[in-house]
C-alpha cells in the first residue's frame, strides 16, 4: 500500500494509477453538495473563499459529532456524483484531489486529466474506520450547514483506492475488449 502525504504534489499525482491502494496522511477539507453550491455561489459573486482551493483535496463527507477523546465521530464518504456539476470548475481553480464513493461523470473524468488531479474512492459503510483516522478537526467555513459545513481534517493512514487518475485510468470504466 502506497503512503501519500497531503497536500498532493504534482509528481505524486503523476505516479498514481487507477486501482492502487493508498493511505493518505495530512490535510483534507470536507465538503458535500450544500457546501459546493455555496462555494460556487461565492465564486459567481466574485467573493473570496474562506479557505484556499488551490492544491487542496476535498473529502465528500459530513462528520458526526466527536465522542469524548476523539477528534471526530463517524465520517464515511458520500456519493461523489452529487458533486459532479461543481467538480470541473473547482478542479480548474486548482483543486488537486477528491475523496468520495462511486463513479464520476465523463465531464469530471476529463477535468481530472486536463487539470492533473486525482479522485480517490473511499469505502462506503466504513465511517467509523475513517473517523478513527482523523487526528484533528477544525470548522473552517459555513457553520450554518452543520455537518455539511467545511472542516479541515488532519488525517493519518486514511485508506483509499485511486479511482480515477490523471492519465485517464478509471476503475469504474468497462475493460477494453481485445481484438
């Protein structure tokens, strides 16, 4: 299993291939569809975002409250397709990674390749596992969205699979037939 430090560097993104198992350590932002909608509305109005997008990795998740002694409660991935209408724009603004579950649209896959980024698949139903990999959690934007607000996580050994790489590899794509 390949260990990856966040934020992602271009040489690391270039080395990743669809199907590889990885452990992410470093900084992740969270954001679900409500946060993505708000981010794009702010951009449409020409407003400065309360956090940088460039170089970041967004985890499509809404954390549960932290039990005593933990940084975060259960925090499993949500369906990534719900962010597909927003993702190409954010990738063009410098977002380098996304973590969620399920396949992505053709437009998102094309933007991943064009913008030299990566999409990691997380395991649905494994919220407790992911919550245990979160060492620190900080609310950074949109507190009125509650669990759908944007949080900054420090994670350690956060398990994922490279689902869509910057070379066009895609674990969800049907294999090509020979001859």
